[in-house]
C-alpha cells in the first residue's frame, strides 16, 4: 500500500490526468496500432479507481474502471502483459473488456526513472491472436517513447531554475548514457556541498529568502568559471553540486584542485565567511554503480567529511556501511515501538553506600532486532535521539517503566526509578506526559526521577526551567547525568531545580590512577553536598572504588560491582535480598 500511494503521488505530480489529448502522444498510439494491425490502442494511466486514457485509437470513452482492467495489472507488476484470448483467461473473461467483445490484449509498462509504473501503452483486438517477439519489443520501445514524451513535457524538471544547471534527473540520464558508451571507464565523481542547513538559516534570518538564491547563483557561476565551460556541473540538491573530474585523474591527484576550489570565491565577499564549503570524492565505475547509488554515496561522503571537520573527503565503503546501518536502524525502530518482542527495559540498581541496600534503579532500554540481533544501546540510542523518534522512544520507556513500577508497588517493592530524557524531549509536553503516566498507574510522584544531561539543560535553559519547576513541585526528582563531561557550570546549576548529581563513570574509573584524580572526585562530592545535592557515583566496578567513595561521603553508587542491568524478576529477587539481610557492599 505504501508503494501504491507513492506511485499515485508520482502520477498526479505529472499533471497528466484529465488533460486534453496531445498529438505528441497520439502519434505513438497510432504507431502501436499499426505495428500490431489492431483497431484499438491507448496510453492508459492507472488512477486509484480508474484507467484514464491520455491518448487513444478506436475508443470513444476516456476512462474505464480499474477493477479487472489488464492495464491495472501492468501498473501493479511493472511488467509486459499479453492476453492471447480473453475467453480462455479466467481472470478477465468476465471483465468489462471481456464482455465488450475484446479477445486480445498486450500492454507494456510505463515506468518512470524512479521506478513507478504509471500504467500501460496497450493494444487490443476483437479476435484471439498471438504476438511475436518483434511486436512485443516494439511495444516496449514505444512505451519508452511515451515516458520520454512525458518527461519532455516537464523539461523544467531537468534544469534547476535558480542555478540554471542540469539537475539530478539529467545527471541520471547522462551517467546512464556514459555507462552505455564506455561501461569500463572509471571517473572521479565530486560533490561540492556549499553550506550547512543551519548556516543558511542564519543567512536567511539576516538577508531574507533571497539569501538561498544568491548563494546558489554565486556558487554555480564560480564553479563554471573554475571548472571551465566544457565541464558538466549538476545541481542535485539544495546546497549540493556534482561533477566529474577529467578522464585519467585519480582522487589523490585531484585533491589539490578541490582545495583550490573550496578556497576560491565561491560566494560573494559579504557572505563568504558565513558558509563552509566542502568536497567529497568517489571513484565512479559506470558499469557497476548506478547514478542513484553514486549520488547516495557522495552524500554519505559529504556527511562524513563534515563530521570529520575536513575540507576534502573520500568515499569509504566502511563509512557507507555505517551510514546504511544507521539508516536501517532508524527506519526499523518505528516498527520496534509497536512490536512487543523487540524492545524491553532492564534495571540497574543504585545502592546506598552506607547501608548497601538498593534505593533506586536506572531504567535502560534494550533492543533485540529480529534480523540483526541485539543492538547496543550505545549504537541505536544516539541515532534515535537525533531523530523524530526521540520522543516516542522516551514515551515508550516511561510508560513501560511506570507499568512495571506499579506492579512492584503492589508487591511491596517501593523503589524509585530513574528515566533518561534527551535534550529534544524537553521541547515536548513532558510535564503532562509524566503526570498522566504516574496517575494512570496509581504511582506517587516521588517514585520517579528524571535524568538529564548537562548539555540538554544548557541548550534549552530558558524553555525548560518552568517545566522542571513544575515537576519538582509535584515531588519528582531531577538528576543531572554524566556530571563533569559537559558544561559543568556550577553557577548555572544553582538556578536549576536539581536534587541529584550523577558523577560520570570516567572520573570514578580513574580513582585508581592517583591522588590527583581522587582529590578531583572528592572536590566534586564536597561541592555538590554544599549545594545540597545528593551524589551518585556511576561506573563503580571494584571494591576499592566503593570504599574510597564511601569515605569521601558519596551517597549512592551504581555499577557492575553491585549488579549489571537486570530483568524485572532478577531485580525483584536482588531487591528483596538487600531489604532483608544481604548487603551488596559486603557481597561484592
């Protein structure tokens, strides 16, 4: 159904349906009729409920129902269809065409370069007959002509109106032509990315919408001058241009040229320092790489080049594999949110360093992909947090955690759970979401703690302070996670309604390095206590670290010394043990 909707969108975007007849299409239809020596031929476009004829010979009406129309089958399959005798075909013998006396049908698919089948170029006859290989090939050639004619009617779609350069469609055609002429030739393909989205947003805020057009026109003009008028330059995305290096030049040999290009006056002097152009290269093998894959690979290389803070980058198969995997994980996570078998939460205890008892637990998300197996949270969580799925992920974790906590409360396990919220989550209505979950599961507000990173608080300080104040007024604790790795602005922290500081594991695991590291952690604990924060040490893995932290006055510890992240039943058993007699400090 998703493909069908995209197919219909492609068809309707061409503005062909319900338009007047065109001689340019009628010539092709007449040729099809003459080649087959049949009375009926049509360019039949498959709409949602009908077959509409853009061109026709021997037909009076303009449309027939899609149901049981052979052209609809062609649109669905994208393949040539021949029916030698309607009377002998159980699918179509009682169709509208069948009962109207049609006995023969042949239809060739009208497939766009994006792979969407718009319908068919078809011929029909009143007598059964067979078709020859030559006739079938001719019909398919004519169908290609129909598609070419459609594209010619949309010539504006091949030239970018702002840059005046050929666009992605033309690039695809030209590269396909090169692959036919010189399939074994290798060329260096280059993508020039003029500016990053945030840079254009800033320029537009100052200069208005004209900023985009000025940057594009400047870059296009500068590239023509630098590369020469004979170079084919393509404008393939809003800020990206693609071209081929001259034959016989390898990527390493072309690097110096591209450095000069990025350092040249690509845009006017007044905005030169507002953009940061970069180039990425790949070896383009015509016979083995499609134009679409070439553009995708170059886009991947551009992203990696920018991430590496380089001016010139080179496509890497391993980097490309990483981008593909990230893209797949992002796409597959949506389904995981509704699949009860993929996502689960586990609980890592936080232990009171004086009593050795469990006082709370951090909620951690786990994902078992149906094909890829267990995916590390360190891999998928950053991907999801930087996407539109960040809030749905947090909603799922919060709801699942509250549901489990409700079960424990009924069993007498009155612990507190700490749930991580990302920076982007703070833009959402977190207060209502948290309140609704606690209320619907009959939980007291003090049963929940929200963990936020320093960075997330700093980025959205003005927006989130009111929300955090509301949560604290409700009795929900706010914790700063990974303290010491971000901004660490203590003057800023004084303004936040924070009650818990989680010292990052990197500081805890460095305690064994010497007195300097120990003094640093001790100072962090002492200062946090003076600001009336409870302190939690993350990443406690050895007894010596726990002993030092206890002497320093640290309140709680979390780490493999006490327990790894546990499934609900295992957490229940451990919690009950520590509440009765066992001490995780002595047990460790």
